[in-house]
C-alpha cells in the first residue's frame, strides 16, 4: 500500500460522515454517493493531488460538484 492510499483511507470515512450529516443520510449511502462522484475520482488520481487536502476541503469540492451551497458544518 502506498502512502497516498493510506491517506485516502483515512480521508474517505471523514468525508462520508460530513456528507451523511449534511444530507441526513446513512454513512453507507453517503459513501456510495461519494464513490460515484467526480470528486472521488479526483481523489483517486495521483496526479490530481487532492489526497493532499483536508477532508473538509474535499467535502467542499463534493458540495460544489452536486450543486449544494457551502455553509458551516454543524
């Protein structure tokens, strides 16, 4: 396992929790929605470098992708 895979493995559950909270859905559904997104594809792309950002930043990218306005996380 390369270092970036380990980083992604720690980021994705945090992102799923943020999505679940924001949309009032289960974490499993949030994970499914995230993995189907372009943001998740960018996170998996080594050259894109999204793995170097915080979970909150990536969550913001996801919100932008799905057309949801960003607002403070409760």
